C-alpha cells in the first residue's frame, strides 16, 4: 500500500489504441490531463493483431479487441509525452517482457526517466500472445522462466558501471550501460502478473502491483499474501489499481452507471491507501473521434473529486 505520506491519485491511460488516435490528440490529451490534476499517464504494449491467434484473448479462439488493430508504441509514446508535460507520472502498464530484451529496454526506459526528470514507473508482465512472442524472437511457453532472468538483467543495467550479468538466459559482458535513470537506485517497478508464480515474482522483484478490476477486499488479500513472501527488510508492495470504463469485449453500460462505479472505485482506492486508481478508456465505445478523447477528461473529473474526499 502507499505510505502514509502519499495521496491517492487518479491516473488515466493515454490515447493509444484504435484508428482515431493521432499524435496531436496524444499531445493535447497529455497536456490537459496534467493541467486538470490527473496523477499519471499510462501506456500498454502490443504491436500486432494476429488473425488466427493460437491462444486467444482470454480463451481459445477468442479474437483480440478491434482496438488492437492499431497501437502506438509504448516507450516512444512516453518519450513524446515527457516532452510536453512536466509533473505527471509516466508509466507502462504493462510492457510484455517477451516483446523486449533487457539491455536495450533498460536504455530506453532510462532515457524516458532522464527526459521526464524522474517521472517513470516501469511496469512489466509476461503477456499472452504467442504470435507477438514469435515475432519478437521469443517463446510464449517459456515466458515465466524468461521473466525470472529478465528482471535481474534489467536491474543490473541500472546499477553502477561497469555492468555485467551472467544468467541462465541473458548474459551482459562487462560494459558501460548508460544513461542511468534519474531515480536512484531505480524507477519504481510495477508488476502486472497474476499467476501463482507471477505473484511470487512480484514479491521478490517488484515495488508495486497492478490489479485490474479487482474488488478492494480481494486486492488486500493478495497484497497481504505477497507481502508475506517478501524479504522483511523491503517495503510493502504499493498498489496501482485499474478500472475499465468499458472492459474489453464487453457490452457498453449506461454512462451514468459507469461514472458511479468509478467514483466508488476511487473512494475505495483512497480509503485503502492505493497510490493511484488508473482509468482505462481505450476500449470504451463512447470514443469515436479524437475530440471524444479530449472531452472525457472533463467528463470524468468526479472521479478526481472522489479521491480528494
């Protein structure tokens, strides 16, 4: 949970998915979100839309949401947003480790942290798409074992130079790996993992956890479990929760009912000491144009009011 000095914020996912997203709307959205007091701007990580997915989206044979046909790249989008904002948190929720390699990713993330003057939160998960893993030169069947070596290799790059690492999958010859992140010893690491092994990895390596759509009572239960696995010298896990305005592949609900639900989620986030509640609009059928993205920032201000009590 958040420390006693932290104030719960409301983050929001950047325009990133769908054919109506443009560089101009990303810029204007980011600037206005910061001006209105949203605490974080977030991106996710997909780069292709398989036409015959082997694993399916949440089930065999299930096609991914149509919005995934066009996705702006996450780290490049955050670098762009870093240049037009000055205060708001910038986060990845999440980067799929199988889409990346630890040394070049460490460089890209450190660059964003430098460009934003220390505003990065680095979220990682194992992903689900067999096709994206194959296209990235990795294997979906070994994604958990790969993550176990990915995180320490990434962290080695952010340590003191010269850097070296020798793991079962990744090797880093003795080298200088720069720039380092502004935040020392490193940016906050956010886990997007849910499996039993993923929860153990979260407890071992990460600083925070990103439950999506879970009730606060269940979040508390899982956080307590993971904190029980952590080294006693480490701080408890922080929580960056997420609420979908419209969950992927689900029918649209009445907008007034949605707003009431999100306000309730925000109140629960504040009461439970979460660092942030993030709003996800990328799958919302209420967005049909760039102008709809900008308008929603005012429309959902009652959620900010709720965390402010």
